[in-house]
C-alpha cells in the first residue's frame, strides 16, 4: 500500500519526468519545424483553435484561455499571424469593445500544411514510446489535472471578483445581561 510520503515522492519524480519530456520533445519538434521551413508550433495552436471554432472566429480572451497562453502572448501571436495574412481581427458584433480573431483561407491552408509533419512527430516522439494502456491512463490522469487546474483558476477569479470584505469593528459585549445570565445560573 502506498503511503502519503511515497505517493508524494512518486508524484514529484513523475512531475520532473513530465517536464523533462515536454521540454525535450517540444524543442525537437520546434527544431524539426524550423528545418522544414514551417512556423512555430504556437502558430499551429492558434490556427487549429480558430479552424475548430464556429466560422473560424473566436474572441481574443477565449482564444487565450483555450490556447493556455496569456492574453498578452496571444495578442502578440495574433498580431504576427495578422501581418502574415493568416488571421484578421474584427470588432466583436456582440460587444463593440471586444475583438475577435478570424481565420483566413490562407491561415486554414497553412494549418493543414503543418498538420502532417506535426502528426508524424507526435507519433515518433510520443506515441511510439507508450503502450495503448499507458496512453489511456496518462490521458485520464492529465484530464483530471487539467480539470483541477481549471477549477482552481475559476475559484481564484471568483474570489478576485468578490467585493472586499469591510473591516470588522470590534464591539464590546453588551453589559445589559444580568450577572445571573452571564454566569449561567
């Protein structure tokens, strides 16, 4: 039976392995994309999310949340994609203050071009090193981690949106009760 300490040690070791694998595989993939004359994977992430959304459109804040990037980072990526003619920004029709990123046909074509080498790298660098059972188990575990992280972030946003509690004033106890009431007699 696993003890809390052995689970914590295993979790820390697994976390370190996960981070190492993520960095090494992602670096290899990025290098492979560069060698093939393809743009960075961050572009693919944004293009894929837009391609999968209704009418190839998504609000900027939603794009940031789904891509798991900061709003400022997404803004920089979309600015770059816009300069390349892959995305356009439009005013949100439902809220004139908001902006919507819209995928162009050129952006859709680039995403399709990027997918075969990306899919091949996923297979070679990830899938080939795991059994079907390991992949299923890892996906289940990571989905729970993702759900927990989303919940914590939602809790933090909710707490931040709550009005600050007013400072409590210290009140002296009312002395109106008789001595017998206070002593419980």
